[in-house]
């Protein structure tokens, strides 16, 4: 079991290559296998003794004390519509970091880590509906593996604040008037999580800006290239806000591709992700992003959008804005 996480510290080497590491696991009472991006995983442990506390949310089976921290443990099988896990003492905990918080997920077993290309990770099948908990699917060993929309699960258990503060609301309301008659056009948002996409779109619309929604990097790139084939892409889109981990094409690859395309490189790009780790900061300049903000704080998102509006209206292209900040190479 300890060996399943041996390679986690080496995973930053694949970032920006449209590759990801998928941790496969099983849930109590459910036949299929599930997956989670290893970049979000801090460690995997046999389930320790749990402290039961009163008035816990029904999907939280207890509290674990791990390395000086107290972490709520979520029964993942129960949270996605299955039955509560029966043999908790035989289960495992996947400790992961989402949206700046550490969470523990109870699973019945952890299998292995697979290095995969994002183009092998596909969006949920059409007709799956909005009530499912999958953000993507892939096929492994002739078996369908569901990659869970953990952000949706967490939001149902403990909803994040999605409204702007009073101060930011006043500023946001002035943005719509400020951009009238200026160079700033629509905002394209790419995110495979329904919850995250809705959160971002709501914040941007509060600012009086028009939004184009895409569900992964490939869809976003195809839309941008279609616009560029008809004219100047910045006549339609001024800002791209992209999640990092998405099926078919991740956000790092989307951003790098935009910067390499002469018809798209002038776009201002913000990477917006629940992935944790200091490597994210280094990837900003590596792929040519203009800004990076972790999920999800509506005020921080609003401030990042306001910075983008100021840059675009100053006449500086997205490519020039990032290059002017980078140190000279010697």
C-alpha cells in the first residue's frame, strides 16, 4: 500500500505535457472503479481510528487526527448515492487538497497509479444528466473508470461562498459601464466541473461581462480557432479563464497552445484551479499564463478579471503582458 504513492513527488515533471496521473480506487458496494488526479492527493493511509462527533453532516463518518491536523472523513460511496461503508476499519483514506482545504475521502481499496494522456480522458457521455458525479471517464483494462467531480461533492456537503463581498460588488457593478465602447469583449471560461463553471460564470456576469462557456480545453481551443478563422479573435474574446485539469486537453496545454498560435497569442489568460502545490507558480511563466488564482474565492476572481480589463484596455496584448514580466534569459 505504501508503494502506491512512491512516485507522487516526481509528478511535476509531466505538468504541461497534457498528461496526468490517475489514482484508481474502489468504493464500498459499487462494482466499478473510480479515479482522482494524483496532483490533488497528499497521501493514502489505512483508515485510522475515527472520532465520532455530534451533528456531523450525514456523509461525514468521523474525524481523523493526522500529523497534527484534524480532518473530516467523507464516506465517498455514500456521498455519490451508494450505501454507507460498512467495514470502516478495513477501508482506506485518500487525503487530498481541494480549494485550499484538506479533505479525507473514505474508499474501500486503492489499486494503482496510471500515467495517462489527457486525450484519453473523455467528457461524460451525453445523456448522463446533471445529477451524476462524474467529471470525466476513461477506459482501463476494458473497463469504464469514472473520474469523480469532487468539487461538486464538496459543494453539496459544505457549499463555498459564491457571492461577492459588498466592496467587490460595488466595484464589479461599475465594470460593465467601464468597458462600454472599449476594447474589452467577452470572457471565455473553460471548466469541466459543472459546479466550478457555474461559480465562475455567476461571478463574471455579476460584473456585467458576457461569457462563453466551454467544458474542456479542446472545446475552448476549437472555439477560439473557429473565431480566428473568421477574423481577429479579440473582436469577440478578450479574456480566457481556464481550469487546469480537464478531459482531452488540460489548461496548461490550452494556454501554451494559445501562446504558440500567432492568431491567438494576444489573448489574456487566467489559470483557475483547485490543484495545490508550489509547482503551479512556476507553470505560469512556463506556459505563458498572465495570472493564476486558486479556486474558489469570488473576490479574488473579480480582482483578477479587473486586472485583465485594465491590461486589455491599455492596448497591451496577453503575450506582451506576460513576456514583459519574465526575466531576460541568459
